[in-house]
């Protein structure tokens, strides 16, 4: 897999690499709270469409699953299900802002392209259409205009001041649910992805430093 990523990165056009770098710089220029909120919104938005892929993105961004029973951390719900097969629920644990910045900075150009920019392309599709950002990157489009507009969008977010009374959320946990068997389906977009239907669970009380999104 590492060789494939390196090969793809070598095949990318210089303009593509440059624009990807600009998006990354704009994202990392956001204050810690706004960076966490922005990625949290994007990940929550993709959950409504492609839950399994949202899990992939969280894993790539350093999120880990914490078992509700043992508090052990796992890389995925599948790993949790194998280690604790008795229907144990788990929650995504969000890394702190500095860890997240390090991970974002260490992603290769190709990895950032296929995770963060692809994530933004899916979640911001309606806004991009309404504001004529251009077509997102895909097998049919290089997405240059889209990436330029995404960079401007992130710069604008950095310049906005928080509203008075706004309370930030240093989110520690999100996405509590049981491990589920994934089902595959062909979906348009960046690549073939699997989809997973949400499962409703009754959330028990959590420690006060956790924010839990029911699924």
C-alpha cells in the first residue's frame, strides 16, 4: 500500500501537489478549536452518507475506538469486535489538537488528497455547487478550481471571530456504537467505498469530559 501511495504521488502533476499543499497549509492555519470543529463537522457530515468511509477517515486522522467495557483502545470497530466479541459498544476517541496537527502534517500528498480533500469534497458538495467552486477532484476532473476555493474557504474561517457566547467543544469522544458487519456497495465519487447503516443505541452516562453522538 505504501508503494502504491508513493507511486501515485510521483504521478501527480505539479499543480495538483501545489494546490493540495495550499489546502493543507490553510487547514493547519486554523486555531486549534476551529481546526477541531471543522474536521469534526466534516466527519459528522460524511457519517450521514458513508459511515464506513467516515470510520476510515477517523482512523487516518488518529482517532481510536475505546471499548465501553474495558476502556481499551482499538484502531477500528472491526478490531474491537474481534477482541471483545460479546456485542460491546465503543466510541471514537478524538486526539488532541497538537496530535492532530502532527498527523495532518505527516500525511503524504496522496494520503491528504484521498482523505482530507476527498472528505471536504463530499461534505461541502452542496455549498461548492451553490457558490460555483468548480468540480471536485475525481477521475474525471483535476479539481483545480475546487481546491483553490476550498483554500479560500478555510482562510475565511480563520479570519472569522467566534460569536459572543460561543462555547468551544474540545471533543473527546464521538460516535458510540456496536461493531457491525460492513456491507459493500458501489458508490460514485473518489473510489469504491463500503457503506454501513447506523445502529441506534441507548447511551449510558459518560465521564463529563466526553461528548457522545448517539448512533
